């Protein structure tokens, strides 16, 4: 039977960003394929359009319905134009082609579609960044839950040691039954906390599997530990410049703005004349053996005059869409700066919390050591030990929470600046 899947944060991000990983990654890949197909569709308006056809038909005509037997008078006695003509056979094998020679509107639509492909690629990069951040947060949550389990186990061992000390003091005659009971209550509380921590770990592991895209029955073993890893100091100006340069969502929005601008230009140019060449060549006759080659070729010029104001409406709509994308771009730039500022503030606050939590843990450990010594010496009661034990457990929880917040702040800063995780 295979063992648990050993998973580091780096490996978790790789699995989530694989083509078969996170659902959003798969969807962004399909969106890129659709954008490429739209580009090919727009380019087709600039390429030749060739068709071949073969027609074989047997036909009759009612000349009376066409008015020909009344319009044509033949001054020959006894001769009259018949009402029904036919049947007669016709075969026609032909190749036709069209080629746009001059159409600025189609050209700018093709350019707009290229910007759409670029935006789809940037969306993929943005999806990878977002998925990496989601996986990192889920991994950190699982790390915190694992650390909580380890802390609960350490608290149980400490409570067992305090209980043994209380029982020893009672046997020696320097302790009381209430002190033993108090130690047992503390041990029961710690066991209850362990059960809750184990449940939280299972839930965090399931959420991590879900965001990665793995089967929910996969057994995980996290290889990274929740710890404090300092990073290089960065100023607000540096972080903001880095975010403007690297944020994939900003690049995607700028590409969408360019696409909207090119689309608006294409709509304006619908009022310009367009030139196209056309040609056909084939054989036509009453049968294949009696067919003769015929051909047609020429150039057509299309000059828009009036279409009921449809072009004006499309031009106004596309101009509004372009202004809309510009507003979104400016808003996203403001959001980028806000994200950077908040991430830097959270990181500094988390750094301070880690320092305070570490100092508090050291002091709580010293307090418990001194309380147990005083209890052994008979100059203090078990209540002093229990209070010190409670403060130590709280200090351990504070340190775990501080480390978790610090690492989440690092993830937030990486996402705000567009750095890879």
C-alpha cells in the first residue's frame, strides 16, 4: 500500500498550476484557445476565400409566367411561342474566389483580436499567480493546524508531568487532593483541545487537496514547517514599481484596453470604402462532354452611404466600451497600490507580532519552570503551577498564530507585487 503523499509548498503549487490541476487553470487554458480561434476568424477576412461547386440540373420554364409569349410577336402564320419550354439539362463545374484588397476595418479588427490573445495569455499568468497564492494560504492553514496538533500533544505531555508531580506531592504529604483534581481537569481540557486540533487538521488538509485539484482521499504529509523566514526589506516605491511591472492582472487589463481601442478604431473605419477582387472559372453546358470554359473576374468597390445609423450606433457603443476599459485600468492601478500598501503594513505588523510572541513564550516557559520548582519546595500551591501552565499554552498558541500571520503576509506581498511564490 503506498504511503502518504509528501508535499512541500513548492510541489503543491506545481501540482495546482499543472494543466490537470486547479480548475481555474484549466478554464484559463480553454479561454486562450478560444481567443486564438477568434484571431483566426478575424484574420480570415484578409485572406482569399476559395470555393468549388458542381451543379447538374434538369429544368423547364413557363414562358407565360415570364410574359415572354405575349411580349414577343413572330409574324409567321401558324407559329406561336410555346408556354412551356424544356426540359433541358445544364451542368456547371466552377471555382470561385474573393480577395479583400483594401479594408481598414477588417485589418484593425484583426489587430484587436491579437490584443485579445495577449490578454488571454496574461490572464493565464494571473490565474497562475492567484492559484499559487490560494495554494500557499491553504498550505499555511494546514501547517498551522499541524502545529496546533503538535502544540496540543506537547500540552498533554506537560499536563501529565504536572499531574504526576501533584500526585507525588500528595503522597509525600505536601500536597492535597484538590491539587491532583485540578491537574486532572487541566489534562482533560488539553485532550479535548487535541481532538479539536486534529479535526481542524483534517479539514485544512481537505481544503488543500481541493485547491490543488487532487483526490480528496489522498493522504498528505506536509514536509515544510511553520517558521519565521526573514525577507529582504523593500520600500513602498520599490514594491509599487515591481507590482506595476509584474502584475499579470494589470497586463491583462491593459491588453483589454488596447483591444477595445482597436475595436473602436475598426468601427470608425467602417465608413471608409473597401476594395475586393473576385473571379470564377469553370465549364458549363448541357452535358459534361459538351461543356465550354467560362470565366468572370473583376474588382468591386464598396462605398458605405447610409445604413439607418447602425454604424453610428456601433461606433458610439465601441467608444463607450473603450472608455469603460480605460476606467477599469485606472481603477486597477489604484487597487494595485492599495494591495501593496496593505501587504507591507501587514508584513511589518506580523513581524512585530512574531518578536513579541517569541519573547512571551520564553517568559512563560521560565515562569512555569520557576512555579514547578516553588511547588516542589513547598512554598507555592499547584494553582500557581496551573496558572503558569495556562499562560504557557496561550503563549504557544500566540506564537503559532503570529507565525501563521507572518507567512500569510509574505504570500499577500508576493501576490500584490506579482512575484512568483
